[in-house]
C-alpha cells in the first residue's frame, strides 16, 4: 500500500542540517508517511545520513541524486516522480516540523482543499533564536489566488502539503524559475477553483539564512518578471492588476541593471512602460535612461 503522505526533501550541501530535519519527521504523530530525499548533485555525506536514518525507522525511505546541480525545481520534480503517497508534504533540509505538523495538514486536505499550509516560526539559524511567528492576513485567504499573484505570502515550501489530485493536475515545477518556483506552483494549484486552507497551527520552523544580497536580489527580480510574463493572462486576476505588476517587475529589474547592463535596462524600461502607458513616472525614467551617461565612452 502507498504511504499516506510522501515527505519530500530536496537537499544541496545539506549534511549539517539534515539530521535535525529527519528527526522532526520521525517525531510526527501522523506516522503513515514515506520519506524521499533527492540530492541536487552535491556529495557531502547526505546519502549516508539518509541510509542511517532509514535503518532507524519502519517507514519507507528512498534516496536519489541528480548527479549535477540543476536547481531546487529540478530536485522537486524528481521528488514528485518518486512519490507514491496520497499527499505530498515538502520539507527543506534546513527546516523543522513540530510533531503535529503532518496531522494538521492531513486534516485540512481531507476536507477537499487543493493546498494546505501551516503557520511558521521564523528562525535565525546563525544566531540560534526565534524571530517570531508568521501567518498571512485572514483577508488573503478569502481570495488566495489574487493575493498570491500580488505577493508570495506562503514564505516557505516547508509548510505546504498537497493531495495527489492537485499534483496530477498541476504537473511539474517550472525549472526556468530559480527562486520563485514554489510561488508559481502554488498559484497554479489554485487555478480552476482550487481552494487553500491554513491549519492555524505554527508547526513549521523556517530557518532563514543570509545570502549574497545583490546576487539574490537580481535572481528574485528576474524570477518576478518571468512569473508575471508567464501569467500575464491569468484567469481570476483583473487585467489592470496583471499589467501593473508586470510593469512594476520589469521596472524593478531595469533599475537593478541600470549600472551594469544599461542597454538591457533601457529595453526593460520601455517594455514596462508599454504595459502601462499612462504612467508618467515610468515614461520619465525611460527617457532619462535613454540619455547618454555622463563620462560614458
């Protein structure tokens, strides 16, 4: 018989964090699960950690390695291919679950929702202390697809579970997205009337790390443009909002690229303005960006 919940962990250089994550899976009150870990090309001892864990539990445990670093979306797609459960629950290798996490998510999914998620505790992994509890505003849950289009209010995939029926309908993660792949997946999961539920329980600890700020900022901005271009005709979202957010994402990226890639920045700026031609501030920026730069050769 397939496991009720497939616990899916994408791992990359995760050996330092993975044992704690695995023990939080082992501690679940909902014990009908299988565990799948897919390593995204790294070779840091993760496989041995998973095999040692498998020897300690009675539930099915599987390990796979992509061979080369292809990104988290590719790792998650392999996880979905290997999963056999009636539902899937994602857990990042550096995050943790409280013992009731799977039980409360499973109860939400049993009510027919396309996606369920928990509240999260924000955790400063470097300093080792809590940064408080995060839950989205109640109004966002009334029209979740609209608000998910506006902002990525589900902060981590580690708090999310989906039934097999949703996965079959949505398909795979978009591997062209390097950071925003999860938001895109949740947005697609809520298409065609799919509903969302929050457990109301803060059962996921989200470990936040400092990254390379400029590199990450650029990646977020690039993925934001891809997201709004991909869903520029999305049903259930007003045309005005689609155009405004597409323009804003292009303009944000244009400003980030202004110093290093001025030609690309100008093109993005004009594409942004064409989406909202009544925006005089954006037009002014495009005209300014088209002027020869002082000191340029």
